[in-house]
């Protein structure tokens, strides 16, 4: 039976970051994915925003890994010449209650180590864009955007430069603990395949629970319930009135329908939040009307005829509808008692921003057992 040192299940941005990091320390690192290429699901269907780390509860993994990951990602993009733009965002409110919420965000951001927020005056808001409607606004200068595909390509190049390998169209079927790690049963391009690996990392995103359930000996109590949450994005073909991202006050299960830009300057809006039971990227009936209502709160001059469906993405959330904050779950032997195994559950936003920090954290857990 062929053997490798490590197998990462899932070639999204986090799986690629983990594989690249592992390949700096180990030879024969493999990352597998059931799809025909890397990053075909959540990692290529998101806002491509580099988050500042403002909202997340004190000492949560999301707070720590987002703030750390943001700095790592900007540095990485600069070093590797990956298209990105630290353009900043405005977080806007429309009444006294929302202004008080923004004030609490300033306090929480400072606790999280983000101390660069500033209040904008009414003149500042008008100067930013006469078409922006807001009674108050915060500027987050360290928020930005990144070309996620170029970033993932670079991570894959790092892996391959270190002798690692990406194997597409390869589905994880089962893992059986052995004296030397795990014996994996896979189906690769229609053919059965068995591999022995010393280390196993489950970074399967939308399918992380399914993979975990196929690891013999992993107790059910260590496999949290997962919820698929679809978010739609609309493109705007009219004149772009914004030079920065514009975010409303966050919603319970997301950051609200915000205005963002891609690397080409195209204005887009989204995502909303819609929990689904199947993997479908269709646009729901009534989605446009919902978007129009949300966008007009901060962009009243929106031309409805120039708002067009663009794409949808599905996020793997641990919180169900109406539930409160749920943190990333990154489990090692310390939690589940199985040497050589790391499971990552619920890596939704800010997973892209946090990816390099998540990789460092996961590899440290794995190699320092």
C-alpha cells in the first residue's frame, strides 16, 4: 500500500493553506478534492473581502484568527504579487440605536486588537458619496479585497514547490485508524484507491461532517451539526457611487447585504442569508425585491433595472436559523483523542481572511500533539 505523510481532505482556500503550511514541515503532503479543480465551492463563491476582525467575541477563534490572518494575508499578497486592494469599508447606521451599535463595535474591535476605526462626520459621509444615505458611519481602513482564485493558485504552487500534490476528482470514502496513522479508502477518477497516511486533516467545508462520520472511532459527540446557508450576489451595471465597501449594521446570521467591489471595480451587492437543505445555487423567487429593500436603506438612488443576478454561494455554518454566534471548531487529539487527526467544522466567514492563521493553528495542533 502506498504511504504519504499527510492527506488534507478538501481543496478550498483553507485546505490549500493547510497543505501548503504542512508541506514546509513534511514531505509527501497530498490534498484531495472530489471536484475537478480546487476551490470550486465556498472558496470561489464569496465576497472576496479581507475582513478587519471587528465583530467577533473576545478571545474567540474567529476574532484571533481573523486579525492575525488579515496581517498574514496582506503580507503574503504583497510578497507574491497577488491582486488585492486595501480599500477600506464604511459601516453605516441610520438611527440612534444603530449608532449605539456601531459604538459597541468600536469597543469590541479594540478588544480584538483593531484600533484603526474612525467616525465620519456628516461632511465626510457626503464627501465620500453624495448618494450614500447614513446618519452615522465608521471607517475601517484595514478592510480590503483579494483575488481569491489567484491566492489559491499561489497556495497550490507553494504546495507543489515543496513536493506536495493536489489530486482532483478524488472522493474520501472512509478512514480506519492504524498503528501508523490512518488507512484511507478513496475513489479517484472512478477507480478505488487505498492509501496509508500518518496525518489526516478534514477540511471538507460543506462536507466536513460527512467526512467526519466516515472516520472510524471518531465519537459522534465530536461532530457538530452543520447548516448550509446560501447567499446570493447581485451585480450592478450602473455607475458605481462608492470607492470603498459599504456595510449596514450586521444581521443575526450574517453581515447584511453590503456593497462590495471586485478587483476590476465592478459593484456588487450581497450576500443575504437563506438556509437550504440541498446544494443548489439557484436564485430564489423574491430575492431581487429583498435586495432592493435592503440596498435602498443606504443607496436610495439604486436603479432597479441595473441590478442583475450574478452568483450564489453556500456557507457551512454551525449556527442554525435564529441562533447566536458560533465559533470555528478546530479539533485535535486534545479534543477527540485520535492521534494524527484534525477536524475543521463551520469554517464560514471570516475563513478566507483567516486562512493562513487557521493553517498555522491547525498544523501546530497536529504536529505538537
